């Protein structure tokens, strides 16, 4: 028994469907020479150009991270991230994290205040940016946050 590998209009073929956002079974609608030109998705019935299935290559990053003592699947930290965290630890000093002010956009913050942000965690106010912003240093770097305008505490 011989298998005919020549494709013709009406044959089924796998193709990437942008409407379904997946590789699905398609019916060949048009050919240009021996190349598939147009296909119709058998799932959503969408008619589009043929998009061949792309086989993703595996990267060696998770294996290398595990060899270096890191957690598998997590990329190593960059030099910039390590320096930012070291700078934050120096800035934090011997302050007690339990005394941190909970961050709120309506809070009046001053330079050198220790805050606790719901997403970014502990941070130290580095400078005020008038009229209603502050730059806060977090372990992963600095962020500009909104705050209440200047007022006396």
C-alpha cells in the first residue's frame, strides 16, 4: 500500500488558526502550484491563508538555572536586580518593618518614610516630587507613586 503525500484541494491539513488561537484541522481550499494557499478551519469555519504549524524549540534555560542552584523554571537575577536589592537593604538599615506606614494615595508621605505597599512590599521614600508624587525605593528598584499634596504632620 502506498501513501500519497501530494496534497490537493479538499484534503485535510493542520494549520494555525488565528480565530481559534490554536492549531486545528483545516480543509485545503486553494493551491498555488504544489503549495497550500488557502484553508478553511473545520472548527470555526474561518477562511484564511495557510499557516504552517510551528514547532517550538525547547530552551536550556531551566536546566542551567537548576545547575547554578537556582529554582528550575525561574531565570537568574540580573546584576541590576542584585544591586537594587543591596541598595534597598542598606537604605532600610535597622528599621522595624512592622512600623511601616501602609501605602495609600491619600497618605501624606515625607522623605525617609518606610511604607508598606500592597503589591511592591516594603519601600523607603527617597524624595518628594511636588505637588503629589514620591519616589520610593523597593527591593526590585524605584517607583514613582502618587500621594497627598504637601501638608504639615
